[in-house]
C-alpha cells in the first residue's frame, strides 16, 4: 500500500534500509496493535528468517501464538509484556533467545 520499501517503514530495521527484505528488527511497542487472527500475525512475524529482535510490548489487544517462534533462527530478543498473549507454549523452541520480557 506504499511505494516505500518495507525497510523504510516506522519500527522496521533491516540490513539495507532501501530494500524490501532482510528485516532484522521490529519495534512496535505501545502502537495500539490488535488482531482477531493471532495465527496469521504469528506466521507473518515468525516467517522473517533474519529477525533478531521483536518488540511488541504494550499492545494489550495483540495476541500471538509462539508455536513458530523457532523459525527465525537468529531471534535473540523478544519483548511481549503487556500484550494479549495468554500462552508461551513453544517458547523453548527459540534456541538462540537471550532476552525474553
């Protein structure tokens, strides 16, 4: 819905800010995010193979499922506090995770 590359969007960090791939960080803290389809949102976030940091804390109406959290194998930091997440089943599969909030 925009001509600007994804990597130039607010809250998105990539290896190359002029690209449409290589997302390494998503920081959408307290952004009033919400969904009625946590499976789809989870699949989108965790399909990003280069993702190292995901910060969605402070989005009380956003829920994710963590069953695919292992897919971004470089994921080191996950900030989920004050979200609508009700289960952390699957979190143990994120083998490179160093920070969980």
